[in-house]
C-alpha cells in the first residue's frame, strides 16, 4: 500500500487485520505460559500474529492516523499491543512519537499493553524518549516503572538511570529499578539492597532477592530462605527448589502438608530434581485439587510424560453449574495455564515408578529423568513445556550471576538467538549452584 498512494485503502480489511492480529497475538502471548506447548509449537502462532502487524505497517501513514493511533487507547489490550508494535516498526518517527504520547493518558490495562510492545520491539527501535520519561520531576510512578522495565528488558539500563529510583517511595518503581539493574548486571549498594530485602511489599522483596542473587549477595539468599512459606512467598519457594540442595528440598517437603501452600510448593518441587520429592508428588496425585500439579512436578523430575496410559481418561461430563443464587459473580473466570495439565492415572504411574525409582539415586538431582548437568539444563530450556522454561532460564541466569540470560518472553527468533549464545558459553560460567560463592 505504501508504494501505491493512489490505491484507496480497504478499511474493512485493515480493521480486520487489527482485530485478528490482536486475537492472534493474545493466543501467542498465552502460549508462552502454556503447559502443553513447546517452543517449536508456538512459532506458527507467532507467525500468524506478526503477519497481521506487517500488513498494518504496510498501510503507511493513512492507516497509522486512522486506525493505529486511536487503537493505542483501546479498551482491548491486545489491540493496543498490535497497534503499538506496528507504529514502532514503521519507518516514520511519528509512529514512535504517537506511542510515547499515548502513555500519560493510558489506563492500566493499556499501559501494560504498551509496555509489552516496548519489550517485544527490536532493541534498535526502542524510543529514546523512554529514558527521557525518567528525567521528569513530576513524572507518574507508573510511567517510571514502565520505562525502567522496558529499558531493562533490553539490557540497556545504566547506573545513572537506575540508581536514583532504587530508593523511590513507590515500591513498584523501586522494584522496576532493581529488575533493570539485575538484567543489565549493574552493581548494587549493599545498603540499598538490604532496605529492599526488608520491605513488606512482596514484589519489591522478590526483585531484591533476584537482584541480590544475580550480584552474588549472601543476604539475598538468607532472605529467600527466611521468607519461604510466608504469605506472598511463591518466588522464595521456587528458588529453594532450584537450589537442588537436599536441605532445601527437605524444607519444601515440610511445608507440603499446608493446603494453602501446596500449589506453590509443588511448583517448586518440580525443579528440585529429588527422588524424595517425586515420592511426595505421587502421593498428592490422589488429591483432586492438586493432582495435575503433582503430576506435572513428578514428570519434571522423572521424565515420565503424563499422557496415554499414564493420564486419567477425560471426564465424560462437566461439573454441573451451581444455582444462580449460589454463583460467585466476582470470581475470576479467566483460564489458568495449569488448567491444561492432564490428570494423572495414579495406579499406572505407581507401577512404573516402583521399577524406575530403583534406577535413580536418592542423592542425585534429576531433570526430566536425566542426572542434572549444565548441558541438560540448556537442553531443557529448549525443549521443556513453555510454562517451565521461564524458571529454567532463571536458574541459568542465577548460576551464571547474570552473565547468561536466555530470553523466554519475547519473539522466538530472539529466544533462539539468546539460547544459542548460552550454548556457546563456557560451561564453567554456570556449572556451580547459584547459592555457592555468595559474599557478604
């Protein structure tokens, strides 16, 4: 279209590109956390979404003015993302300016969508105006956080950018500054880090734990262990699991009987790789509310796929709807990733485990049935279900003190490129447990 100015745009077709692009992008974005997709399988979803974005880019300035700029404040976040991606990808600087101009008036859902577009866009087209937002004395906290997270996602944060915000009174801003600093491997003052570790805000605490571990601070690991099992302690539990240490696994098993903690503890146990954890998961497969989660964790340790004869047959009938007067109209009806997990066939799995367990040492850590090694970790990042890859990549980053960071929430070409860089790195860079060699 851009090459034929005399051609009248088909606005109905272009509007369909925007709507369908939003739908396809939403499906792709959800697939990044899906338990039943692998990296190879999300490529097709991504290609369909990008095709619609490309069509909108080709529409040039008329499409940008009539469709894309108004869509930046749309009530549907997926349309906001697609419009922003198309504008950022356009050759005209007016597209980038329009996205930046939309930030101050954007409602929270649209603001989150605009941040996602910044994260997904190529680093080369990231607007310089993002860092300019951080120089505004009366800037809104939500814009500070967006700018810090967006710059951090591309590894472009500097000490000059992050340091002033590490002590910001808004926890979300300080947390974003910590995330940006750790992603860009910036040094952190111990006193500033400790203040964040002592915060009562879980999001700020979590950011401080990860930033501290990335920089090798022992205080972050102490805080992590102390917070495991406390309200909002999902990340500390996960980190205990990934440490692979037998004592940390024992702590998780002690917390497992707490029904409120069971989903998060099971998630963590799936990364610990211990036979004792697999035993505990097998027992919880008999408990309906967490049976699928227990099966997932068991599979992650042992390598047994919960499918075919090891999966329970699907239920014939759905649960009946409750009477209208008993229905919770405020309940969250959005689908959760774990909803796609298969239910385990406990008897078949028990029979398999009785024999397989004898081949797995109780003192060793396993990942998908293989003795844990750095190379096995890299292989798992490439082949594991999408929802598990984020944690596996995090362990790699922690083991390497941030030197090796595999992207798992961006477009697949960038994911693969960062994974190949990790494969080319020396194993010595990430061969030790991330809790070893901490200082302070």
